[in-house]
C-alpha cells in the first residue's frame, strides 16, 4: 500500500518541477536548429536569467521576458523574437533548464560565443581581459574574425580585436562576448 502512494507522489514532484516557472538567476541551455551550423554556433550556449526576469540572446536588440514561463514557453518566445527581428525564418529552439537561482552565492561568469572553439560560460576573474576570456573559450576558430561584440548590461558594443587596448579591455561579471565570422572585406583574422 505504501508503494502505491509513493509512486504518484514522486510523479507529482517531477511534474511540478518540470512546469515550474523560470525565475531570475536560473540558467538555461539553448540549442538552435533549422539554421546553418555557423549560425547555430552564434546562438547555442548557456544563458542566465537576469534580476529583471529577462534574458539577452545574441543578435537580438531586445531582452526576452522569461520570468514565470516554462522552458517550452520561453523557447517559443525566443523563436518568435528571432522571426520578428527578421534574423531567422524558421528557427527551432530547444531550452533545457540547467541551474536554479542562487543570487547570493552565484559565481560570476562570462558568456563567450560565436566563432570560438568552446562556446559557453567561463568563470569570471576580477582582472579578466577580453583576450583572456576568448583564450579560455579555446580561442577563435578558423572562421573567427576580428570583430567582437561585447554585450554589457543590455548594450552591445562592436570592438576591433586587432587593437591592443581592446585585447586588454577589462571585463565585468556577466558580460557576453560574441566573436563574429571573418568577412570577405575584412580579409585577415587580425
């Protein structure tokens, strides 16, 4: 009899965890499908829900509201945002929740994506530079160009990686770095 009672209870706990809403401090792994691999590399990665309950995704100018949504609802909202911005016609996004909020003890991270060998979050160090963060992500891949986008507190800044002062730029906790693909006009990797 005990056994029959515990099984439904375990099921209810699993279902309630699966449908619980996203909260500030949660981390999610986002995977983009239905686009070329080089585009997928720009988006795939781990993202943290900010204190305002929103998420900044690469290439989008606006933050995406996430607070209270399920992972599935957030995935649909992200797909719609990319379609509405005219960036991707038919994106297919999968979202997996990978971390729970712990804003008091959360370790600051930097997110590095785009054309690097190992996209994803890296631990933040107080004196970390842009060059060190890109090196921690395995350096630029063979398609990585000199143009780097730095997203800090919702503002995107385009940087030229050939300049020494840019390589030595001090990063802040929760900065996002995107290494753009080298262009035909750009020529070399810089």
